[in-house]
């Protein structure tokens, strides 16, 4: 799939820049963001913030609770950590936070449940992280979609969302993978295409882009890959917290 | 129970001081801490940090996982939030964090399981939050222990711990209660005795003291009690995050 997308190599070079070993967190996030040049999302009073995605977003959320801001309903991943900080800080702003990530989802599976699990919830801010399964399941032969399927399905999903809610604020997370029990070196460079497509869509839809791969690339200078994720796909506790801090960097609270 | 303890009234006046409505988090925590004058605990490399207490610490932790630093094993409360920040920030310091809070526990129940659930774990830092059930269950008639039982049992537990580990670093959390479905105004001033005893023991055992009641007293200037806790005893998501920030204020990472 090399050379399929103009600019891919340039993009990867750009986000991979990070020559200084950073020991304190803020500089790690700042370095990654300086490279990715994200848009800052302003969260308004009375906002409904919806997190969508796969298992990384799902993070064992309690399917029996549909209440916004509920501890169980938010899972124990990055969405939960971001929610806790937002709700603590913006306590008087009537913000509602919802998680509808579902383990194993690829883009077409988000699309299948998009009406009830996204549009019907009337989100003012929509955060999506999807892509690792689109590659992983193709690779292991349980899925036929290619990088082009990913791009076309993802674009259609975002377009449908924008058509329904022209003023919605979008946040797109970069798919990421670290060497781990589920991820070998042979994932790369093909997997990088998914990162690139996500960043490209973020630009196209004027979304904030959260460069998770770059954030983890910096983090592994502080502790080995296995500290942040055992399988290379699902973050462990410090990895999930790190992701939430990157996410929070992209928003401004009311 | 009025006038049972010398200095109680003075203490309560002291921690209740908080005349400025604080809108940003850091000043709230700082105000509460300025009043309580806590000791700062330095967390060393290779530390084992143990959280002990009742349901507020337990926070639905997974009893099937005993692994330190495991997401499920840490629950979803303040201990989990504090752990995530410590593990993210001090990624290369080989810190192990364990939660052994058990719902419903009073001090004597901590004592019953202290050998296996505290001493055997060889903690370098021990954080305890206990007291609300000691009052609540007495009040509702399912427990006979008084404020004196609480003080004597708690003191014996801490003394036993210090005898075994003379260099252990102790963190004592202030029991707290907010008006809520389980807490009426008639809890006060009697409940304040438990706060006072905890603070007194913190001084006696050179522990850091986390003034949770003062932290929540400040927080309710930003959003009503029910935003932080529905029943007045168990924090909701923003309340748990707030508690973790107060806890983290009392420690210095390696």
C-alpha cells in the first residue's frame, strides 16, 4: 500500500519528530501537538459530549447504565478519565458526557448503529477513535475491508453527521499500535496508512486531531511499551490516563 | 458527645474557614490545605502504595484481580484516579499501587483483615480512609461502637502498623458527609467528632491528612451537593476525581 496516499511519508516524518527525551508529561503532549498542529475545541455550557469508537473507548463500560456522567457507563478508559476531569472542573456548566464505544467495532459497525448511538443523542461534541480493528481484522483474515474502505466509510460517517448537525464539533483520534502481544513489526508501515487517513479526515472535517501514536511514541522513552499496553492495542491504566491528557489538551472548557 | 475532645471546636472552626468562593480547582484544594496544614509525603522509587478503607476506597474494585496497578483491581474511585496519575507521571519508578478497601468496613473490620490485607503487602505508603460507617451504622442501630471505639481501634491499628514498619509513610483521610439521601442535618455536629479524631491521629502518627470534608465544603459552592454525591456518603464521578486531586496534593512523586 506504499505511496497510496500523497503526503503520507511527509506526515509520518512530521509526527515522528520528537528528538528530545521528555521526562515530564506536559512537554510530551506539547511536543506531539506541536507536530500535529491540532485545532482547539471550545466546549460550551450545556454541551453533550459523545465518545464513540471501539474497545479502547468502550473500556468495559456498563451496558446496563445509559445515564450521562455515570461512572459505570463511562468505562475505565480515556473517555472516563477525560469525563472525570471535565465534570470536576466545569461542575456548574451542565455538561453531559456519554460513551458509546463498542469493543471490536470497525467503521462500518459504527455506521450500522450510528442513528441510535450517535445522531439520536444530539451531541454537540463528537469524539471518534476507530481504525485499529479495521487493520487488525483485515490482517488476520476476519474482515475484507481495505484502507480505502476505512477512508470511504469513515468519510461517509462524518459527512452524515455534519449533514445532520452542521455546527457539531468533531474530535478525531489517531489510531495507534505499539509493539505488544498482538502487534508485531510487520504491522508497519501498512498500519501508518490508518493514522494518515484519520489525520486527513480531521483536516477535511475541521476536527481536532489527537495524535495518540505520537503521544505513545514519546511515552515509550519513559517506560517500555508493555507499561502502557500489554497487547499493543489496548492501553493499561497509565496508557489510558495518558490518552485522556492528550484528549483534554485539545479542548477548552467553559 | 459535645466537649468530649479538647480542641474539637477549634479544629472545626479552622477547617471550616473558606470564605472565598473558589471557581478554579487549585485554589479550592489550596484553601482546604492551608487550613489543615498537611504534611507532604515523598513517594520513593520502588514504593508499594496501599489504599485501605471502606466502600469509598473500594469503589467496585474487581475482587478477582489482585495485581498491583491493574485497572479493575483499583476500582473506579479516588484511589484509581490517584493511581492513574501516579503511574502515568512516575512511569519509570517501579511503583506498585494496591487497593484493598472493602465496602461497609468500620475500623474493627479493617483490624480483622489487617495482617493479610495490609501488613503482608509490605506497604511503603499506607493511605487509610475510614469512619463514615463507624458513625452511620451506630446511628442506624446496627453497630454499638462509639466515637471512643473508633479512636481506640484506629489508634491501635496505626500503632500496630508502625510497630511492624517504623518507616512507613501514612496518609489519613478525613471522613466526610454531605447532605444527601443517606445523610440528614442531624448527623452534625456528632459526625464532626470522627473528622476530629482522624485529624488528631494524623498528627499523633505524623501522617499526611487529607481534608476531604473541607474540600467538599468548598466544592458545593460550585455545584450542589447532589452533583458530588447522591447519598452524601459515596462520591459520584466528579466527587471521586476531586478527592483524588486532594490526595495527590499531599504527595510528592519521585
